[in-house]
C-alpha cells in the first residue's frame, strides 16, 4: 500500500497543537517528580497507562467508535505501546528517581535528533537534509542554554540514569516513525491512542503487580494521587489525542519538535507559579530554539533563497 505523503512544513494550526502539547508534556515532568517520591517507577507507569486507557475507552464509546479486531491492528498497537509507552515511560520515571528533572528534560530534548536519523532510514518522504539536521543541533543547544549550566552539575552523578533518558529519547524516535502506519491502516487518532495505551496496560499491569506488590505499599498522599490522575488523564490520554493527530498530518520529524518546547513551558511554569525570574539565558535559549524550529520547518530558508534567486533589474550609472 502506498503511504500518503507527509507535509514538509507545519501549518499554523499544527504549530498551535505543538505548543499545547509541549505545555501538557512539560507538566508530566512535574507530576512524575511528585509521584516518584512515594511510589516505585513501575507502579507509576502502569497506573499512568491504565487510567489513560480507561478514560480513552469511555471517550471512544461516547464517540460511537470501537477498537478494531484485526491481528495487524493489534500488532501495531502492541508495537507502538512498547516503543512509545513501556520503554520510554519506564526509563524516564526510573531516571527521574536518580537525576534532576531539568537534566532529564535536556536529555529528552534529543528526541528530534534521533527521529530525523530514524526517519531518514525507515521512511521515503522524511529524508535527512542539512537544514533539518542543523535545526536539530541549534535547537538542542538552545535547550541547554536555557536550562543553564547549573542543571549540568550532576552530569556525572548517575551515568545509568542519564543513559536511561537517552534510551527513552531513542525509543520515542522509533515510535514516531512506527506510528505512521496507523494512517496507512486507516486507524483514526482516537482509536490509535486508545489501542496503544490499552496494549501497554496489558503488558505493564501484570508485571507491576508481580514486581512491586502494590498492596504492600503505604497509601500515597493526596498530592501523589492528584499527580497520578493528572499524569494519566491530561499528560497521557489527552496528550496522545493531540500527538497522533500531529503525527498523521505533520510526520515524525515535525511531531518530535515538541521535545524542544517542553523545557520552555517548564520555565514559564516556574515564572508564573513559583515566582522565578526569567533570566537572559532563558531568552537566549528560546531564541535558539525558535531558530532551530524554523530551520527544520524550512519555510524561512526557502523564502530567503527565493528572494536572492530572483533576477533583479540592473541599474546603470549615468555617464
């Protein structure tokens, strides 16, 4: 089956969705940071996908939709669940139990770098270009500048935790490309999101019950319970509805740009809710991120090239 082409640039509406998604997923680092203080990582991940699956199943019923029964569809659900939920969620939560959220967000921002490389080898219409690769590098530098050197002081504190976050970013890169097959199969975003978290729940719940034995744990605080609900319902269920829409319309590389914006939303959360000051390095970092996004999007560079390629009348001086 011929795969529908992906748009190379991002529309204004998709940019808006990308910004909204970055705020929602930016909050997930906060929610995980609260929950991991009281609960084991595997329980957090299992509850996250299970509660999200229940919520999306309800939405599916209300919309009059149902999950497909074909073997190929469920193989895709389980494949996407492993790449986009089981592996990255587990690695990120475990990593955040050992390193700071700021450092985790920097490492997670490498996702587009992995995505453009994976997409280059596994797709026919998202080939790596110099502009896109340069944009990823510039954007990643912007993330590092915005977070600042203070977040890097623990760089060598726990190498395994840092490798875990990078492993999650790599898994997200593969999931962005793998998830394109939902469009090929004709599976709408809501059904894809529901099937993915349902498959993830089937894999994670039994393992978490055996490994962590939740009935032996102390009852978590209200803050942890609320964080888990927000993590499942907002940062997972609602977020995936947006993500799969972006994936179908803008492609894996463009959808992966959200990881550049997540640290930006974290800074604004700090300014608005915690009374933190927005420093010059934050502005510089966000400027670099914007430059990286424009390079990957391609439209400013194309317009610049067209401007200089146009023939202009030659003005001769008077004798």
